[in-house]
């Protein structure tokens, strides 16, 4: 949290002039300085988020931060209670706000077991929505446990045949524990080769990344505080601008 000190070498002379000018001049200048700093923080948050979030080079992150961030402006004339705040607005999505709070300070978040894969989205783009045929309510897996008498590869082939015939989806685990894997849409299964070289070609499209555990531990990767620090460095400049506005307003 940044604190605006009006008694620094850079601002003390302006403070004295404002207090002599009019009883409203000083609190108004301080109030507007705080608000200017808050909006500067909001404007900088998409930039600092790019450094804090994974895969930050993906487009859409800036729009996301702008959409969910908000400023609560400073009001009134009482200096002791005067403050402006900026952050993620829970009214625009409480789950999003909680998740971004964990991003800022670290902690455990609840997340989905199925995370959309880019190729399951329209045009294969992270910025697009999941295709209608790939949405949660249309995902159904091939049922039945793998046979212990078959190899892992043979079980996958058998399930792929069923998925291709029924339109269901195939979940392939990355390890024996089944802790994670990928959900695929099977586009087709066809024999390949002849005789001893005979094999099967399975055409797959990844739809979701699967995680057995819906909880994730997130390390602190702040993006609000760095943005606030950028604004804090400009407080004296903002104060000078707002003080000048009061001089022009009251010394006409």
C-alpha cells in the first residue's frame, strides 16, 4: 500500500501555498492526487501482469485484467480517512477475484480438473471460446476399466475404437498413478501396414488437459503491487499537477 506524504521536500512548499489559498484547495489536490495514482495503477496492471502470469505472451490477458480491475476513488475532504483503492472487483466474478488474490499473495486455489486445450477452442486460439461440441456438458468418456491382460498401448487402441464408433472421448493418462493426462477426441482409427508390420493409426485431437486433483498451489507472483509502485514514484508529480489546477481554479 502506497502512502502519499505531503511533507516531502518536493511537496511541502506546494502544501503551504494550498493551505493559504482556500480551505478546499489542499484536500481537493490530495484527493485528486490519490485518484490519479489509483488510475495509473489500474492502467499499469496489464503490463505488470504480463511479467507475473505464465504464458504471458498470449493475447487477451490485458483485456482480462482491464475487465476485472476497478478503482474505488477517494472522496470527501477529511484527510485522515481519505484513500483511493484499486484491485480486482469481486462483483465482476468472486471466483476470479479469489484466484487473482492467490496469484498476488500465493496460496491454494480450487480449479477445474479439465482445463481446455487450445486445439479444443475455436480456430485453435487461446482467445477463443471452447467449441460448442467440446464443452463440458458434451464430454463423455469411454467406460470400462483397461484389461490387465493387455498392454497399455493395446488398451488405448481398444478404447480408441470404441470412442470412434460411439463419439465418446478418450482419456489417456500420462502415468500409472492417473494423476494427469489428456482428453482426446478420436477422429478415426485405421489399420496401417500388413503382416508382422501391421499397426493401427489413431487420429486424435487434444480437447482438455486432465488433472486428478482440483486444487493447485500457486506461488506469489504479484502484479497489483508492482503497478502500485510505479504509480507511487509519480506521486509528487501528480500532486504538482493537481496543485496547479487548484491555483488556476481559485486565482482566476
